[in-house]
C-alpha cells in the first residue's frame, strides 16, 4: 500500500491575525510556523517521499521548501491544491465576518449559500472536485509512489469529505492543525483514511 499525505502549511501571519487572505493576498510563515514544519519534516524522514506537489500560495511554498530540504526531494506546483477563492471576503477579519453576516464558515460546507455566492466565494463542491481530480490522477499515474501534497485547510477537508459522508456541521468542527498531516492509504486505486491531524506527540497538549 502507498500513501498520499496531505500536509497543511505551517502557522502563517494570517493565522495569528485571524485575517482572511485566500489565494491572492500573500502571507508568510511565522517563526513558530517554520518550527512546526521542521518538526513535521522529521516525521516524514521515516517514509520515503517519492513526489511532492504544492499549492501556488506563498505560505504553502515556504512549507514545501522546508520539507523538501529535509527529505531530499523537489516539489511541483499544482493549482488543484490552491487555497479557496474568497472573493470579497479577502482582507476581512474572521470575527468581523461572523458579526456582520453570521457563521458563513459553517454555511460554506453546505451545497449552496446565496450570501457566499454574492461575495464570490468558491463553493466547497468545487474544492472537492479539484481535489478528487488530483486523487484520481495519483491513483492512476503514481500508484507505486508515496505522494506528499502541501496545501490548506479546506482542500484537506475536501479530501476527507471524498472518503467520509460528513455533514456540514462535522466538517466545520474538524479543525486541521497547521503543519499536521492527513494520511490516506491507497490500494488498488482505492483510498482509505488512516490519520487526521498527525503530529509529533509533544504538539498535542499545546495546540
């Protein structure tokens, strides 16, 4: 069995500031975020990583560079791992959005929401479509390789959602930690979920 490992980028400035930056307003890793990624890279040394693909967004690219230096790999950019398009919500604070418009972040995981559509936010179904496309390609073209995908919270939730029939409320509550790994096993072009929020044990009590 081979593995497809989804890794969320390390803590970035926007995570600390609770700012919605989406895919076009860049945000860099914090020093703590770099430490998180370096710690995760130590765990990845125990698994031969044959291929690394990464979101084009800077915080993901910075994460991939740290990991690749540690495991001796090169990465390729794949737009299917992009952060979601947040449209007019870009630049707003998380709490500001909830105060003004209600919990749009829960509604995001439902099929349609007119308010989100009016803001130009990419539907979750579209995120699932592009992530499934990547998973299908890996199953057909790289079935004999361990693949690392460096990406963002919602593409990882989309990967989980392609395997598990989760309600919007469950997807919303399932927080994916920075620099954590979600691990899928691939066998005969079928995937099973083996781990979510996989990190070194010392991180769990503090994060």
